[in-house]
C-alpha cells in the first residue's frame, strides 16, 4: 500500500470513528434533554399543583366566609366544592412528590397544614351553623377573631411558596441544562454533518483518485502492452509464447517470417507443428522436465520446421512463468542458416587468407585482434592463439603507438590508410613493411573494425638501396674521368714543383705557392666528390642550398662535354630547408645526368635555377600545397619526353635506355628523396623542345632566421700564436704528425705526438696536468679516434679536443661536445685557427 493510500484509509477510518462518537454523543444528549424535559415538566406540574392547591384553599376560605356571612346553604356549596378540590389537589401533589424522597417531609408538612386549614374552616362552618344559639355566635366570632385560620393560611403560603420556589429553581436548572445540551447536540449534529460531508468528499475523492489511478494503470498497461508488442515485433530473433498445452498464444513477426506462417492464424495451433516428427517426443520430455524444474530458463538447439516442411537449424532459449497457476513459456530463437553459411564462407576465406604469405589481421575498434592469418604468424613469430584478443599496440607497436593511432584516425576519416613502417619481425629482426589499412563497417554502416595488411618489403627496400648505391656509383663512374683528369692536373704542378725543390731551384716562394694552390684545388675536388658519394641516408639538418647547387655545378662542368653549356641562377637570400645535403646533391646530379643524356647527340643548354616561391592555392596545382618553398628547376634543350611515357618516368626500373646504360631507378630515386624531404617534383616536357624538372622543397622554418649565409672569411693578417700550451697530436700518418708538429712548435706551442690511440691514452695518463688540447684523427686502425676520445675523457682532468678526419665525420654523440672539427686536408692557417679557437673554449669535464 502506498503512503497516499494509507493516509487516505486512515483519514476515512478516523472520520467514521469520529462520526460514530458524535452520533453517540448526540443520542446521549438527546436522551438527556428528553429526561430533563420530563423533570422540568414534572416540576412545572408540581408547581401548578401547589398553586391550584393554594387556590382551592383560598376558594374554600372564600366560600366559608360567604357562608359565615349569609349562613345560607346556597353559599355553603362553593365551600364544599372547594374543599373537594383541596383534597383532589393534595392527592395530586402527593402523587407527584411520592418519587422524591427529599420532598416527603415537606409534603407531610403541607398535608398537615392543609388538614389543619380544613379543620379550621370546618370548625368555623360548624360554629356558624350553630349560630342560633348565643353560644354559637359567640364561638364563631371568637374563632374568627382568634386568628388561627390566618396563621394556618400564612404557614400554608410559606410552605407552598418554598415548594414553588424550589420547583421554579429546579425548572430553571433543567431549562439551562436542556439549552446547553441542545446547543451541544446542535454542535455535534453540525460536526457530524460536516464529518459526513467530509467523508462523502473524501470518499468521492478517493473514488476519483482510485479511478484516475486505475485509468493511469490501464493506460500504462496499454502503453506497456504496446511497447512490449513493439519490442516483440521489432526483435530480430523469433519469439513464440505458448501454454502448458503447447498451444501458441503469441508469435512475433520475426518468428512468423522464419517459420513462413501467418502471425495471426497460427495462434491456437500447437508449437509441435514446428518440431520435426523424430524430435517431438524428445521435445515433450524436455518441456515436461523443464516445467517441473526450478530452472527459469533453458537453452535449446536443434532443427525446426517451416510451414512448407523444410528444416532449418536453430538455437535459442526457453523461459517460463506462471499465469493463473498454469505454466506459460516463451521460446526465443534464431535461424542459423545464414550464420552457418557465413561460418562456412569465413572458414573458406580464412583458409584462403592463410595461403597468403603477407600478414593479414583484423582488429576491432578497441584495437583488439580478432583475426590473425598464418602469414602474420610467420612474419612476427606470434601464434594466432596468442594474438587473438590482445591489443595490437602491445603486439606490434609497443613503445611506438603513434603510427597506429595516426593510422586509425586516417582510417576513420578517409576509410583507408597506407604507410611504410619499421617493425620487429620473427626472431627480433627489424623489418620494413608496407602497411595498408581499410575500415570495416557493420550492416548499419557503423565502423566495426580495421582490416590490416602488412607486406614485408625489407628485401625490396634493401634492393632499392643497393640499386641507389649502384646508380650513385654509376654516376660517380661517369664523373670519374673528369675527376681523374682534374686531379692529374692538380698533381702535375705539385710533382714538378717538388722535383724542382729537390734540384735546388732558388725560386722557393713561387714553387711553394704553386704547391699550396694545387693542393687546395685537390682538396676542393675531394670535398665535392665526398659530398656527392656521402653513403646512406642521414639525419635531416638545416641545409643551405646555394653551396649544394654550386658544388654540383662545379662537378658537372668538370665532367660534362664542352658542347653542353651549364648556366646557374641562385638567389642570394634562398631559404634554408631541412634535409640531407648528400641526398639533395644526388637529386641534382641525377636530373643533370638525365639532361646530359637528352642532349648527348647535339649538345645544348643545361640551366639550373634556385629561387624562393610563395605558392597560393592555385599556383601549386594539385601536387603542391600552398606554402613557402625553395624551387629548384633543372631545364635542358634536349629531345624531350613523349607524351605516352611521361606518366611512367618516375616508375621504378622504367627506362628508355639500353640495359648497359641505365637501371631505371634514377628518377624513382629522385622522387623518393624529394618526397622524403616533404617536397614534390613536377615535370614539363615537349618533344623536340626540351624538359624542365621543378623541385619544390618546403622551408619548414621561419625564413627570416634561416636565410642561407656564406661562412665568414678569416681576415688577412698574422697567424694565431700560442703561449707555451702543450698540444697532443694523435694521427697514424707520420708525415701529417711531423708537419703539424713543426707548424705548432713554430707558433709557440709545446707538442707531444702519438701514432695510435693506445699511445695517446698512455701519454695523456702520465701527463694530463700539462696537456691542454688533443688533436685526434678519427680514422685510425686499431683503437680509432672515437674510442681514443672516449678513453681520454674517462682518465680525468680538463681537456679540450679537436677531431680531424679525411672523410665525412660520423654521426656520433662522442663528437657532440668536442671543441672543434678539423677536416683534412688542412693548412697551417686552418690548424692554428682551430687550435686557438679550441683553447678559448671551456674544457670538457671528465671523470
């Protein structure tokens, strides 16, 4: 019972009880009023009887007096009548007061007084009747004059007056009590009526409230029934409700569609019509056991019949309840035909996917693996039993989740994603995979998973790298003739000047100048060659393009035939780009060699132009997004590219040259390098008119702070001099050590030398307090320069270090805090300047 219903019932009960109490009190008051009225009427009768008695006595007294005056018997009759009335009134009073013990004494007194009065009257009458004698007259006069009658009459007056006063007081009391009780009765009747009205109102309100609640309950029941019916009608699973007699009570549309029957007409039929004959007895036993068990639900699977007699596999759940103490069951089931066909198809697809050597797996939207083919097992060495159900990031992207999450965002936005990733394969080896991902959607179009295909392209990448190196070496081979020619031109003056010095020629300054100039020219040639043949892809740093363009053009001028005119235009304020100088040099060299081949028969003009461009949405076209770029154009006046092959020139291994003149990787490598720098390359060509390749490299930095700049030139003047500092020279080339020692000692330094790293470490260990600076050759046999530098730092003391090398300095953290880098070959000025600058820096703190 609800709180409202309890309160309402309590109020009605209290109202009824109050009404009953008021009714009882009203009845009691009414009875008391009636009793009071009787008492009041009795008092009034007593008072009236007393007055009548007094009146009768007075009448008797008057009649007596008349007789006494006239002595006529006629006048005696009123007296006698009045005396009779006195007796009658006295009897009446005696009867009225006989049930009042408190009035008994007073009544006896009144009776005595009345009898005395009657006697006194009778005596006077008797004496008057005897008036004939003198004695009678005298006696009558004496009796009247005695005042006895008057005294008796006064006593009667007093006694009856007292009685009348008491009865009047009692009457007034009864009247007041009657009025009070009447007023109380009126109040109670009014309250009773109000309670009755309230009870009627409450009863009406209760009835209305109950009706409203019943209406609401009926509406809710109707809504619930409608909702339940809607749920049943919209359920994808079939639902059949049936009683203990197996008769169908209700069937939803899905069940009707599965069983291929009419939803309305089937009601009342037995559910056994959908059970195959050979399974009916087992189904009946199952239902009998289920109905009498404590289970509320039971799973059921098997074969069912459609209306046309065809069988289909099904599974579902039977639940039970009780309606009017009769079992009521509901069978919720689904048709497994499509599911089993789908499972068979999935099994076929799984078997097919297991034959693919590439790694194919499926993840849900929570990144949990739901499928893992045999190719995935072979590529990563993880069995499907261990992979399925686990987070893909834990399996393949631990510590580098960003690529996976970025790909997931792209898949959700665009439906697919592709990238090249480095992963750890079976056995812990690093592999490069072509990672492709597609979005899987459910039937309602919502994202449900990701199909991932990883193709191991490690060998292909290695082969491409080998081909790039081969192509680079091929380019170097192409340049070798020109480099050898120029290098021989460099060596010839040195050789001849040296011979002249041996013969004692006196023009020493001129011969020395010739040797120095030729050596510097040779160093420049070596530097250019090293810049081009820099090896593997390196770290992208800030690159100043004017130097790269100029170096490449210098090499081209020494290697291309004279019938090719090379023209260079480079803005002085070119933006810097973030990239790798070696790779960008290779790009320019590849394009220049292709241009040379296009002009090989008739010669022509090769123009390289570098400029800053700021592209808007229209200027860059579809390939190049808006932004700030450095644009490098390589244009030739050669034969041009036919329109039917221009779309394929960047394809790997595509070439129009003979097999002995090209691999078809030059432009593919060029495109890959440019795009690895975040740039793009376009081509514009017309057969017979020439070709222009345009490279767009994004600045990626603020151009106001990253303009290309020319290194500062050391001003002419005296060479830096030392002040007795001790310098340790470490190099495996004795001639370099000896020459550098002479240069340093002539400039005021104390020099200690070592021909290998071990000797240098031992020497420093014994004299670390004296040695201020060590110049260490990076490329030494045995203990190389990097190990030597590391060992020197661990010995202790404060030391400054200069690393020297005849090739590119390796990318090593050991070289990050050295005091200077001194590339070979170096002059005395370069050596002394590097030493002076290093001595002015803070020493490296060692252990």
